[in-house]
C-alpha cells in the first residue's frame, strides 16, 4: 500500500520477496478469469442494505440480524459463481456466523464492513459505500499526492480534457460542489 511502479520493486526486495507479485493478490485462476461473472448489485448487498435500513428505522419489517445473516450467507454462497473451487461449504458459513455473531452495539460497523466485503471486485461500489458509511475502518494510503496525509481520496477530479472542451459547464459545477481536488467531499458524502 502506498507504492507505485517506481517504488514497489524495492519494497518487495526489502520485505524479502522475490517479486512484487508475491504480495497478496486476487486468484487469477478463479476470481478474475475471463469467464468469471461480474456483479453490479447482488442479493447479498441488498440484504445488507435492508439490515442498515432496519437499523436506522427506515423500514419496520424483518429484523436487523435476519437481514445481516442473510446478506453474509448469500455473499458466501455467491463465491461458487466464480468457480466450484471457490465455493464456501454451508457448514463453514454457519461456523463463520456463529464465531462472528451479529452485535446490535456495533450494527452499522458490522453491516457496512460486510457490505464492503460483498462488494469485492466492484471497487466503485465498495468505495462509494465506504465514503457514505465510514466503514470498514481502513488505514489511509500513505502514498504522497494531492491529499492531506492521513486522509482518503473522496472523489475523482475532472479530467483536463473535460475542462478544456466543457469549461462553461464544468466550472459552475466546481463552484457549487467545492474545489476540484481529490479530498473534496461530494454532496452525499458530507
């Protein structure tokens, strides 16, 4: 974390690795193979959003725990969609829920952490929910750039090409939303 192509090789050597490919990566033989499915909105995510809605009092049906448990279960069952070798056994799902029980005192943290996990391979969705909820608790990327140390990127900036051909529309939007910087929060992220 915090490395780019110019610094990762030295970091891997300092960590005693043969190559930076020895760092943890997604399994290319199963999860990101060319025939792997792509999910935009899943049943697991929907159940976890229902759990949050119930926790916040936005809906009155069901229980937070039943939605939460269903969301975790559905995501683990979904793993088989990538490859048979990625399937999570029913007993392992039960064991996970037993060993990591829903706790009403940390409901929003648990729900949104599981939502982040259920959004694996859908980076934009995981990032949007992290910005919206603040969960999971993550360590800021130490990469030096245009954001203050210890913070997160909150939005993407407009590309120069958009500003050069559409400045009549882009500039008024920037004036309303705030500076065109990576750490400027969007209207829904305030």
